[in-house]
């Protein structure tokens, strides 16, 4: 039961780390307590995007007349939509099973707990415990929905994102607490299905509070137009069950005004909390800070031979970050010399409609950092492709350092912008300047030429605005 590397957790951090280790000739095992692929493939990134695609298709059908097409009596089969989402997740999980076999990785099903001296016990579903040792142990146990103190998740009155993906029937009224990526994606989905949706966000900025302020304002405008009720800078005080449903008592943090929102279910979408409990971190002597495992640039903990990646470490809780950390960690273990990850060049994507994508500094953060800025903004209302697609909402906003032309940040909101942000990530990695972007010919008509136009706008050279 001795391996070169044991990975605990098979999410996008864990299974990617295991495959890279196998590619580099290591004898690898991976421990998973639930389903291969972890939360992302089974209950996060993938199945939620399947739900959102169904919502998008339904929206297209409902607005078919805008495209000169007549469709009558279109209905959303909520149970069928949920079933499709689960089938997509199941298919992806089977894909990970195939990759484990292909790369000759030993899959150990059960719950792991660390011991001293780079060993761990794995307890299977029958309660049988087996001890394993390894030269290197990589912890990749991910995260789960955060439960707020005054909003305990009971799976009925207050639900988390997992329950929101498999509800038996469509609720008539829903309150979403938290307006980050999870909150706004589910708000869009359920509103598209026909639910009356209200979003309550504690932060003053409101929707997607970590994004650039201009993006937040644009999404708020669009959501209100769609009929979603938005309560920014608002705290949830308590909830009460009634004979007709649920009352959510809120308080405006600016003026103290109280309000009651009636609904059938509350979705708690206030972020995630790391899965570090009962992992044996204390027994093994692994240092933590505020519930997160402390690591260096190559994901070593303070205990030789034990590493941690993904949502249980400081940094963005994103699938692609966990994957990159897993690869960097394994390559370092194997004697390579990978470049440490630049956490200021991590793209973030939100898949509501319109989509949101961003990377680097927001305008406020760039100013706070002391940069003198050139800012270019190009609205999709001036894009030929966006007009042809019937998707004129949103814009591309680029932020440059005036002195050197460095691309400090990019913020996009609009159709398919999550497919456009990679251009910016590569440009920033290559230290591309604003003028180089202007002189890089973009194809017409495309949504992506808005990037070139936004760069030109920053330098006073924009043509189509």
C-alpha cells in the first residue's frame, strides 16, 4: 500500500494532479469519498452550465419572433432540464474514470484522514479502514457551500447550490442570498424558468461585488429589465416560516430600513467554505490560517511531503486555478522547475446572461495601486456581430498603464465573453502593450473585435464609436 504520490480528492485539482504525476512516471493513487470529478464535474461547473444552456435555449425560443421565426406554445420541462443536467454530469464523471484507467492511476474510494509520517487511513463505505503511505501526499479536498449563522441550510426552506440543481418542482418565488457568480447564475436560470426571483447582497456594490463597478452596474440594469428584484447593500436579518411560505426579513445597511420579501424557498449563495475538517491536519501537524492550509509557491505545507492545492488554500476558489496548482505542484515534486502561478492573471467567468469575464486589476484597484490609467470602453451596441446576434447588451473595458502601455485589466459583459477572455490572459502573459493590441487585426464581424476597439478607444483611435 505504498505509492510515490497519493492525491486526496478527485476534483479538477486532484484528478489533474494525479494524471500529470502519472505522465511523469510516478506510481499514483487518488482517494475520493463520493464521485470522481469532485464538485466541479458533479455538482458545480459542468451541471450548472447544462442548466444555463437549457435556460438560454428556452429564452431563444420565447424570443424567436425577434429573429423572424414563429414558435407557439413552448414550455420548459423543468424535470427534463434537471435530468439533462444530471446526465451531462454523469458523462463527465465517467470520462474521469476513463482517464484514471488510461493513466494507470489507482482509485481508492473512501474518506481519508492524515496520520504522521506521510501516511493516511482511508475508511470505505462499509467502515473498513486501510492504511496507505506515500513519499508525497497532495490534499485537494475542495470546498462546500458556506452556511450563514442566521441562515442555516436545511435542504427545504434554505437550500444550497446542490439542492438548487435537483429540485423536484419549480418554485414560484425564490430569494437568492449572495450575488456572486453562484447567486447570479441561479437567479438567471430560475427567472428564465418562470420563478419570481429576488437577490439580496450584503456588499454595497450589489451584483457581482468583486467585479469592476461598471460591470456590476450593467448587470444590475439588465437583471432589473428581466424582472429580477435586486437588493444591494442589504442584510438578511432572519427568516420565518408561514402557512403560505417563507418571509425573509432584510435591512438596508445604509438607512436601516427593514423590508419583508415573501418566497417559497431561499437559496444560500454566500460563497464556499473549505473541506478541511476531519482531515487529520492537526494530527499531521499541518499549519492552517483561518481554515485554509498554508502553502508556499509550490504548494508545500510546513510538513515535508505534504502539499495542498485548490479551494483549501488561499487564492481564488476556481476550478482552473486548482488544475494549474495541481500541475505546478506535481512538476515541482518531480524535479522540474515550473514558473509559480501569477495570481493577478487568473481569469474569472460568470455564466448568467449576459456573461461576465474579467482578469487583472479593476479600475478602482488600479487607481489604488498608484497607476496613471488609460481606459478604453467599447459597447456591444456598436458591434455589427452583436447586432446581428440580437445581443447588444454589455461592453468590453480595458485598463492600461499610461506610462508603459501595460494591460492592467480587462472587464467584459455580454454574449460569449467567457470565450473571449483567454485572449487577454495570453496578452498579459506576453506583456503585450495597448498599441500592439490595436495593430493586431481582429476578424470582422466578431464579438472579439470589441477588444481591439476598446484598446483603440483608450488611445483615442477608436473607429466605430
